[in-house]
C-alpha cells in the first residue's frame, strides 16, 4: 500500500476499553481498570506512556469486570467482583475503582464485603512503566531501549529510565503498602457488611514536577488532582449553559462542552495559553487543520480557544524550506508532538507541516474570530502571520501557477494525501482508481476563497480599501475558475479534486459540502449539490457519507470512503444554511443528534456508513477517536448554523434568524460570550429574545449579509 502512513489513522484500543482524557494526558484501560503492556493501553503524559502496567489482583486473582463508565472526561469508575480467599466461585466481594486523571493518576480502590463474615484479602497492584512514546505503542513497534532503575521504600515505588540524554521517571504510592519490584501489596480484613479502601497515585518525575519521594500520598494526590479540578470547574463556569426542549440535544450540547474542556492542552511555551488537541487517544496534540476547524466550530462557547490556537500556530509558522518536515515560509503546520521519539514522528521532527488546508484555514479563522470581539491588539498582532499565510498560498501552495492550491509530498515519510481525508486511498475517481499527485482538492480551493474574503474584510475594517479590493478580486477570480474546472455538468456535482494532469477526479464525495460552507459554489449550482448530498447514495439516514454508494471505492467500514464523519456533516449543514436549504439542514442535523443517542450523547470521530433502513442503529467504526475535538464541536456548530447566530462586534450587530427543527422545542442559553459581555438567549417557536449585549451592540432578526455586501462591494 504505497503512500500509507500509519499514524494518520487511529489505532485500535481493544473491545470494551475505556478512555479518559485530561489535557495532554490520557488513560486507556480494560473494563476492569487494568492496564497491560501487550495492549495499546496505558497512562500517557506528553505523548509518553508513563504507566504500561497497572493491574489489580485480590487474593491472587484479577478482578472480574461488571461495568465501567466515565462520570466526566477525566474520571473513570470500574466495577467488578473479587475472588474469595477460599476459592469458591460465588463471592460476596465487589471492587470499585475510582480513577482521576491529571498529570498522573489518583485511584481509590474500595472493596465491599456483603458477607456475614469478615473477609481476609490480599490486594496486589502490579506496576510498570516502559516510557514508550505513543507512536511505538500505537504501532506495537518499540525502537528505544531504556536503562531502568527501580527504587522501593515503604508505600512507594520509583521507576526511572534513561535513553541517551533523555531522563524520565514516575513515583507510585500507596500508603502502608509493602513495596517490591513487582509493585505494591496490602493485606486487609474487610468487615462483614463493610468496606475497606486504599488510595494509589502515580506522578511523573519531570523538571516541573520533581517531588520528594517521602511526601505523603494524600498530600500528593490532592495537589495533583486539584489543578485539573480547578481547570475543569473554571471551564464549566466559563461556558454557556444550554437548556433545550429535546433532552437528547441538550445532553449532546452539555457533553460537547465537557469534552472540549477536557481536550484543551497548554502550550508549554505559554502556560496561560490554551489550545484544543485533535482527539483521544492518539491525537492529544496540536493539529493545524483539526484545531483550527474545532476552534471555529466552538466560537459560540469560547472564542479564547481560537485565539490560543491562532497564536500557537503563528509562533510555529514556517520560516524556511525543509523537505524533510515539509516546512515552507508562511506554511501552517500539520501537527506538533510534545515528547516523542522523533524518528517515529512525521518528518522525523516534533513538528510536521505536510498539509494543504491548515494555512488558508488559519486566515479564515482569524477573520471570523475578529468579528467575535477578541482584543484588537491580539488580532492586529496576528495579521502579519495571515499575510505570510497568503504568501505561502501564492508562492508554494499553488505549485504550478494555475490558480489552485495543490499538494504532493516532498519525501516518502510524509503524508501521501494532505487534506482532511489523509488516508492513502482517500482521493479516488468514480471507478475507484487512485488520483495521482499533485492533487488540488475542491474544499481546499473553498478554504482559500474564504481566506481571501476574510482578509479582505479585515482590511476593509482597517480602512485599507485597496487591499480589500485586491483580495476580493482574487477571491472572485478563484471562484470563477473553480466553477469552470471542478464542476461536472453531466453529474450535477463538483469533482473532489483535479489530478496531476488537471483532470477532474470525478468521485462523488462529501468534500463539496465544505465548498457550500466556504461560499465558493455558484448560486445556480447549489441546488444540484444539495440534492446530491441528500440523495440515498450519499445520505445514510444518520449522516452524509464521505463517498457515495455508487462509487468504485465505496466501503461503509473504510476510514474515508463511505463512512460518516460528524464534523464533515456539521460543515455541510452550515453550507446548506448558507445557501438557504433549511429543510435539508434540519433533516441532517436531526439525524446526527439521533445518532448521538447511541453513543451516550458523545458523537465519535466517525461511524460506519451503512444505511439506516438496513440497520437499526449507527454502527461504530472500530478505531474511532472518542472524544475527538471536531466531533465534540459538532453539536455546537449544528445549533449555531440552525440559529443563524452571527455576531459582528466591529459593526455592533448580532444577527439571529432561528430555524431549529420543531421537535427540538425551545432553547434557552445563558453565559454566551459576545464582545466581552455574557448574553442570555431565548428561542421559542417564532420568538427570539436577547439580553445582556455589550453597550453599542444591537440584535437584528435576520441573516448576516454576505461579507462582500458588508464591504460595500
């Protein structure tokens, strides 16, 4: 499979595993809470597996799982039953493990005894750390041999390791336990109809978290968890509180808010700056495209995520030509990893730039964020980066000067496909043949169009009418050229791409829905695009497929060739609303919210593309990330699109023209951030009320005019 890159798709974590996430940390375990190194499980911090074994036995036997759930994104509860000391099959002993994730973990282990007699128990916790980076774990190939040392003392085990100049370590504690090279051991008598509890903790030993090995466990755990709890509580107080007539929609929105909060990570160079990671478990890192789109989608919840993402990407914007990492001047990176073995990372470095869409999306998000009332000095500081991004589009993105941005990887280690469908077989013709690079994707041209319009609007607001006019003309020329060369008149839809010979790649794919969102689609062509997107070949009943069922490469259980991606659908809904296809947007939004009912109101990264008429529920894609940033942002984007909720603080107007599905009922939201104020919104039937707008800002019932109209074009 030439061109395949193993790390651009999620690896399987195993049936029934539970994933916890807290910033740059995540934990994957079995249903009973155990972690074993032969599974792709562990406690990961900064892309390193700091716990590779964490297995509990009671009386020499593993705990039999009864159930596991996640009360919050960073908390897990694991229920099971323990073997009796006398070996009898039926047992009165249950084990409850409550785990909280921060930089490490805190786990409370409670044994309940439902017998009339006291129970003697030997509780053993086997612990190990291999300090493998996540690529090694994900692929099952380990490249580094660490020199390990273990130190034990009463109640604690310290594991330290060295590889070349790198040092890592953890300290594991359980008060009053016997310590050995295997782990920690406690003996207890659990009273009749009573319970016994112990607390175990793991903390990484880093330059920032160097701790005294003799520090009491309770003090350590309180300090470790309190930061995560404080951060989550601050987030909960900061984000809007929605109340919706349809409880499924309300639960999905609340789950969305929780997961976005948990997926935030800190820029190590700027501890006060938050960005959103792409998703758990394997993509807990800053990704250009994913983080930009996710930040755009959750602007109604928190505009500061967009600012943090833009600032962090601007700091790492390309400055030189490097064929290995595919860095180029002005280019926005594809991903940056915190602490992995660089031989395994894309391009062999911590940062990799091989993406065609992050650069125009950077400019698009900056233009959008500027309308949401972020500090003028912050926006102004980012404008030069936007201009360098536009220079990359001209000088490097458009490789052959034909007016379109295309991609072809610069080395065999890079991504073969560099749009959002970045699997090796993601771009193909209607008959299933793979497209040959350089490839110009349809949605990327839409992103470039929206980037030109966004920067033109900012120039117009700043009084630079000449620049605004020049950028609008560039946008209009691109739109004209796009509609001439990508449109397939005999098919009634846009080609997914142009190949190396400038032939239209004629597969019917969901990418053209992004073109609706960006506004590059001609008005006269939009009805045919909408019909095709909602046709039986494209619409599964749960969402629009990535590829139509009548295409040669269609496979409902593929990553990009027939599956359903919630974020993809959210952008399609936004595009349908932009062109006035309200009925279709409502139908698609309702389908996605109904699909969320089957996944505890958390939409996964993707699910299979089988037809709803054939299967009673959406079928899970085996390796889908969950939570995943742009999937978590999808409910927010759907509601925003259907409300036609569009603030423009510089113009002093908030436009709203709701078109919610009747079944969803009323919507009441408090704490909506708009221009430094906190707004309360009520939508009931045809009535809309808005309270708390900042001084000088007014509410208008209706849709926001196109940017060109606002610029007086």
